[in-house]
């Protein structure tokens, strides 16, 4: 049997050469096609049968490929010299037909359209088969034509996805179920939720008991139904409650921070009371000495957890110490005393101490002055000294501290001095006698920002991130990678957070002091790639990048404004005092209006220091000026025997330096010397 061609118009036409069986295409009207094969005519009257007599084909639009189906044609009473058979089809859904034959029987293979390009529904076609009287099928044997109805049904399967956020929750604490379906007009919930649902959406559910809870959904119409299921685990609350710092001097704040994971409500008792949200913080303004306990219970519908935190309040010193760069953990450059000191009684310094090498900013604590110097020969490393605050005499030191490159500053807390080297080595010493306590290597290799110790923790930022070290052991408590910088941006600290901004991208962030989790992150405009020590004061985070001072809301991270400050500013409760282009100015914080300026002898070079109501600033000529903080009027002038240094904030061979005041002492860095005045 040899293949032939197709129906043309409404009749069968065979175009192939003659063999025993011919198949031709055509018929049905309209656009159609087919093929055929055949043999010469026989003496007996031939007739055809087909199987099946009608054809039903089904395909799934979103999963099936183009289907095929077969029709078997049998010639009865064929001629010994061959019987011509022609066939054709309509093309609503059929795209092609091929033949195979054996003896007096042929198989027609129909190929249908890809169901993915058709809308769901039924498509009707027909296949016509007839005996032809000649090899070209120009005539059809009367009564021999057989029509096979074809129905092609395209269906779709619905799909559905179901997710829960979170998948673990507290008993009675809502989780959100979200679903999305295709080829579905409606959905039905089952398991531990119920009812009719739209084809997509979300719904809060709250499992009321501890354990595993199953939620199922079925979506369909017009597609065949699809199901999805998931489980949500309901657990007991897990409560954390921290106090930072756990010990605080009277007049400073402590912050309670809690997280009642998987809880729906919290209730405070002890030194605080009332209902609280499951997560939050409370900053305490403490008015009395002693230890106070704070109790918290957080619950869900099936269980509860409880924790305690204690805060110890100790007496405030008459004149607080200077414990970090810019004197305080806030880096605010402000000393507030209870004895009302204003300025030294004389112009001449109380004492001068030449240490023979570039010298750092001083720390003033427990009647001593702690300072680091470069090595006199310019080699890598630092020297650490403790001096008598009254006389400047050496109490202990120098202690040689090795490291790659140079030192990056020092800080003091709880009777310990901590010194940071550029390479990330942190060295702790007993402040009383200089004995070494511990050394810790930080995870990075580039640390130029001065350390800041407060509340039993040393906070340091470098290329590997913002790290917190335990003051007693030196253990690294946490490292927040996003808080890292290779700038001189020493972190500022309050009871509510640790704050840092790096200069290259001007990304700023606040971090919980104890676990190190990010509280917020923000960005400000930039004018230079260099970042410097930040200040946190009166609910505002002040970040210096180049000569710009960026102001953020310390609680939310919202950028507020930008001022100028070429040197580290002093920030009081009401004003910002800053040096720009050799001119000192005071700006009122409430409306950012400048209230006074002071240029001195035209050679002002240091950051300001504020002691109660007096602002001090140093000149390269050796003059130190005392100004009324409210008006900017000069009320005192000191004279250093050595020209006052321009503050070094960039580290390197020259340790970070600048003036400081603490414990009734005012100190400026002059050449390789410290020059000190006793305040009264």
C-alpha cells in the first residue's frame, strides 16, 4: 500500500500511485486535509468499516502535550487488483493525519492541537473515509463513505499553593495563611479552618492549643480540584528580659528590653506594672540608689514564661570621669558636675607632662590619667601610661603594646583600661597597677575607630563588623557585620543602643547593646568617604562624615537634618557646639538656629569641651579659651607652655587625640605633652 494525498473541497481525491489500499484526504467542507493509499478495483462490491465509529479525545491544558488518536479502516471484499480508499478531516482541532497499512487494513493517526493554546471546552471535527473508483479518487463509490465524529475535550487541572507565616507561633497567637490558585474560581478550607474561600487571598488563624495543627485547602472549577496542606506548630512563650546597663550611676538611664516570642500578652510587676506588648523596651529614669527588681510574665492561650531583671543604681560622682574618646560613652564632650565648677582659677596649667612621643586623648578616672603614646622611635606599637591626676607624675608604665601598625585609642570602665590596636588586638589592664588582664583578637584586621566601654561591655567597630566584648573575660559577645567600618567612626553608646555610621556609603545603624540585633538602619547624604566618632544625645544620633554632621532620630533612624562640624562637636541637652573653618559656634537644638560664634585669636584647632556652663577650646598659639556656654562671651583664658595640637582623628603614627575634662581636671594635648588645669 502506498500513501496518497488529501480531500479537496467536499469530495475525496486520491493523488498517489496505486497499491492495494489508498487513503485520500478531503471532505467535510471548508479548510481540510488528508492522505491516502490504494490498489486497483475488484469484481466484488467492496465496503468499509471503521473502528471506532466515533472518537473522543481528552487533553489537560496545563499538563498535556499534543495528543494523538487512531482510527482503523478495514476494506471488505477488496478487489484482487486493489481497492482505492480516500480519507479526509476537518481542522477545528485536528492538525494532521498519517497512514500505516497492512493488507486490507489501514490505521489513520490523527494529531490534535496543543491543548495549552486552546481554551477549556469541547471541539468537534469529523473524519470521512470512502472507496474511490480510481487512483486519483476523482469519484467515490456510491454508498461507501463513512463519517467518524470526533470530539476533542480540553480540560485543565487547578493548582493551589498554601503557605503560613510564621510556621511556628504561640497558642492563640495568629499566623497568616496565604493561598493562590490557578484555573479555580473558588476554594474550600478544611482541617483546622473551614468555609468557602476566594481563589486567592490570606487569612489569620490562631491555633488555641500547643502542638501541631493542620490546615488544608481545595480549589477547583473549572479545573479539576487541587489540594494543598500544611502544618503550624503552636508552642509556649519564650521570654527574654535584659537591663542595660545593669549598674548605673544616679542620673543616668537604664533600659529594659524584652521579647516575648510566641506570647500574646505581657504583664509587668515589681518595680514596674501594667500590661505590655509582647516585644518592647522601656527606658528608666532612676531617682534613687539601690537595686530594683523588674518582673515580667508573658503568656499565650496555653502557657506562660517569666523573667526578672535587676538594675543597681549607685551614687553619682561629684565630678564624673572621662572614660572614652570625647569623655563619655555618648561621645558628647560634656562634663556635668554637682559642684558647679566652671574654669581654672589661673591661666597657667596645674601641670605639664612631656611623654616624648605623639600622645592620645586622655582618660581621667579614679584620680589617674590614662594615655597612650606612639613608640618614640616611630616603630609599630603603643606605650600605655597612668599618671597622677593631681601632679602628672607617672603612676605606672610605660607598658609596651605590640601590634601591626599603631594604636586606635583607649577606653575605661569598672577599674579596667582597654586599648585597641589597628590589627584588632584588644588589650585589657588593671587600672590600679597596670597588670595585664587579657588580650583578645577581633575577627577582622582593620580597626581605626576608638573603643568605647560602658555597662560591662567594650564596643569596637572595624572591617569585620561592630563587636561587643565582655569586660571581665574579653570574650566576644557578638559581632554585627552591618555595623562595621574601616573609618574612625567610634560607636556612641546609650542605654538604648549602640550607634555607628560609616563614611563610604553613609549607612547608619543602631544595635541592641546586649544581643547585638539591629534596631534600625538608615542612610544620609554624603560629602566625603571619611566617617568620624558619632554622638548620641537627647534622642538624636549625630554622625560626622567629613565636615558634615548628620542628624538622625535615635529611636527610629529617620534622617532629620545636616549641619557642619569640622571637628568633633560637643552636644549639651540644648545646644551643639562645633568648630568650622576656625570659628566656634553654638546652635540651638530645638530649632537649629545658631546663637553665637567665637573666633578667638584666629587659630582655633581643637574640638570644644563643655564643663557645666563653660565651653573650652584650644588654639594653635597655645591659648585655651573659656566661654560662657549661653552667650559665647570669653570668661577665661589659659596659656599652655607648648602650642596646642590640632586634634588627630585619623590614627596612624599619631594616636587619636583631643582635649578632655573629668574629675575636676581639664587636659589639652600640646606637642608630645599633656597640659592640665585644675577646675574650680
